[in-house]
C-alpha cells in the first residue's frame, strides 16, 4: 500500500535537493569560470588542482548516479513487465478481473514509490558533490 506521508516527504526532499544542487552549481560555475579565465591569461600560474577537479568530480558523481538508476531499474523491471503485460491485455479488449485490477493498482503504487526513492538515490551523489564544491569554493574568497 502507498505511504502518502513517506512519499510526500520524499517529494519535498527531492525538490530541496534539486534546488540546492542548482544553486550550488551556479556558484561553482561562477567561481570556476574565473579560474578558467585566469588560467587562459597565465597558464603557468593557473590553479591546476582546481582545473583537474572539474571533470573528475562530475564523472564520479554522475557515474554513481547512473549506477544507482541502473540498479533501481533492474529492481523495478519485474513490476514494469507485469504492468505492461496487463495493459497490453486491456488494449486487446480484455477487461481485467477485480483481482487483476487490484494487482495493477498495487504495482502502480509500488512503482510510483520506487521511482521517487530512486530519483533521490540518483540525485544524492550529484547533490553532495555540487554542494560540497560550493562550500569549499565559497571559503576561498
């Protein structure tokens, strides 16, 4: 059965993480643009450590997010397949029995809750990297 309170909390957390990630990304891009500009004007005095982090941090965070999504997709695959089969039967003109309808509703609720949890798990490494960078770079000013 769907847990509306837990899912509401997850939706709020996802929205907060999204907002914090966007705000942090804006601050990081602003700081790093200046780092790139300084490196272009004087390559020998450039902050090579910071320049090196720019790609490695992203690939690590987005790699972890992608791996999380792949694991979650595999977990949800059985429900997705069963739901597609049930909907296919309906499209062929077969009305579901009350038991089959209940199973479809239960799967829909389970998939909805799982997708929401999956989005938070996938967003976590990106959020963590972006907000940590914003804090670290904000202290350098």
